C-alpha cells in the first residue's frame, strides 16, 4: 500500500476474479486493490489478461466468478437477499459506471464531429446538460489536454496523439473519480507518445485515481504508486515500481524486464 492509501478504504477492490472466453480461462483468481489518488499500472506480456482485467472493472466484459467493487458497489451484478446474485440491469450498469472514465487503445472518435463536439455529445445526450454547459466544459477539458486551438478540428485533421488527447478530454468531461487507460499510447507513432504521457502525468499530479495498462515501463517507474505484473491471467508480483523494477522477486518478471531493457537499450 502506498503512502497515499494510508488509512483509506480501497476505491476499487477486486477479489478472486475469474473470466473465461469459451474454454479458455484468461483471468485466474485476480486480487487487486486501488486506493484513492493512486496510480496503479498493469504490466506484463501480451495475452497476460491486463486489458481483460481493465474491461472487467467497468463491466465491458462480464466476469464469471469473484467480484469487482467500485466505491464499495458491486459492479455488473445485483445482490439479492437470500439468493445468488443476478446480472445488473442496463440502467444499474449505466449508473455504476458514472465514476469511471475509460480511454482505449483506439481513439473511437466520431469522424464527422469536431473535437469539441466529440467531447460534448455525451454530456448532452447522456448527462442531460444544456448545449451551453456542455460546450463550456468541453472547451475547458480540451484546454486541459493542450488542445485549446483544435476545438473545431475534425479527427482526420489531427495527429494520432491529438486524437488520443481528445479521447482523454472526452472521458474527463464526464467528471469521473477514476480513469482507466488501456494501453493509450500503443497505437501512436513514437514521437507522439510524449504528449499523451504528459497529460497523464498531469492528471496523476492532480490526484486523479488511475489504473493504466501500459508497455511504457519508464512511465510506470516514474508515475505509478504501485505496479502489478500479470502473466497467464494471474498476478505474479505487486509492489512499488522501484521495488519491482530494481529487485524483482520472480524469475519471470526479471526476464520480462530484461527483454524490455534490451529492446530499449
């Protein structure tokens, strides 16, 4: 547990989480906690279950066993007194996701909408804000990610890094208390990665709770309070980045980091 988490209950708590796709079990009893204002990074080889775990937090993937709680609320299911739990209704799911913002590998912007409209559309259609309120908030969020001069630009006229920052602004505009990032720089050219990571550093400095699936080990070492290393759908090691990166306990994490160091030498 990091210093930020001292004496605070977890804002995300995952217990014995299992997820199957057909006959393949991709999450095999995951336990994980995230405390308010923490940055937790999920690292590991491709196929280790990192993105599936992230998607189970906001129930974009329905998990099979165990539980995910956000602010104490069970995600994806409703608890029925005297009976087994049942799947949550669509309305209950929408309500339980209000505290969660999600940024994906792909930007998922509407190509026929400007940057500002991409950010404001959900504020009007989902949150019920007036157009003026939505535009004021959308402008503020685009300014926050360094795109004040791109309000009227369409995705086709933005770089990949700028499109990803619009996607971050869109998530922030919904005023979540937790941000989930699924490899937000993996689809970017190397020279565009820095601007996106700088926005994420700023959010961390402001105290935003963040769970980040990433292959950017430098970012994880610099910004994360704790790191979870996953392989084969299980947590192999967990702890502060200085501890994991400088003195890995498991041979598998040591080998993973050695491979990363060789590629980036």
